[in-house]
C-alpha cells in the first residue's frame, strides 16, 4: 500500500466538467451570505450580457425585485443556473469593474480550497481501490477482531494519522494487525467514526 509520502507525490486527478460545475455551485452557496450582503448586481449586467451569460429578460427580472438584497438573491440564482460559464464570467465581471474585487477573491479562494479537497479525495479513493485489489486475498483471510485488538488498532491508526510508522512488530502487532491498520487508515478520515467505518468488515 502507498504510504503518506507516496500519497503526497500521487498526481491529483483533474476535475471533470460536471464536477467543476458542482463545485462552482457549491462556492456560490457557501459565499451566498457574504455576496448578498455586499453585491450590487446592476454593475455587472453589461459585462454578463456581452458574454451571453445573461440576457435582457434576466436583467429585467433582477431589476424588478424591490430591494437590493432581493435583487442580489435573484441575480445569484441566475448565475448559479448558468453553471461554470456563469461562475467564471461573474468572477471576471467583478474583476473588470474593480469596485468589489474582494468578492472575486473570496469566490476564487473558496473554489481553490474546495477543488484541492475534492481532488485529494478522488486520489485517496483511487489509491484505496488499488490497494484493496492488491490485497483482496489478505483481506479475505483477516479474522474478526477482539475488543483488545480493536484498541490496539485504534492506537496504531492514531499513530499513523500523526505521521508515525506502523511496522509489523510495532506495539506487538503481527501481520493481521498491519494489514487491518493499513486498510482502516485509508477508509477512516474521522476517528470518531472509527467503529462504524470498519465494524464487521473483517468478520
């Protein structure tokens, strides 16, 4: 199985167009409160119409709302419905106007954060699947675990999560524990969910 250094060196898989579109929508939702508080939609109509992201009817829908916050809400709904093209054009529009550039920075920063997290998770899934294929026979032979063995494995997983190495003879573990710890380390991101993650997998 790949160790932590191999994970870091593993080339992160790119996002598909659909995945990127979902992340763009997620960014708009995450930043919606901030955007609604500060956004002046009228500033961006000309740019977004020139990019064919909005049309005259869309702009009129936004203008028809009674207050600025309501206009911002309607505007963000329209941008979100335009997918990735709408998100990118919206960020470009903000930058081109230069007045509310902090909004574009928030959007792009959040997008970079979510994209990196998503790509890392994809990489982790790929590596885990490869490892499971390579060790399928060993996993089949791994017996169920006693309470004492579970405590030992939990301790080893915590050590692995903190960057420590888990060796065959470490803490009295034999090969059964080593392979189980390796598997759990890849499956378990939250130690509070440790039991539910692996319970019954090796029965």
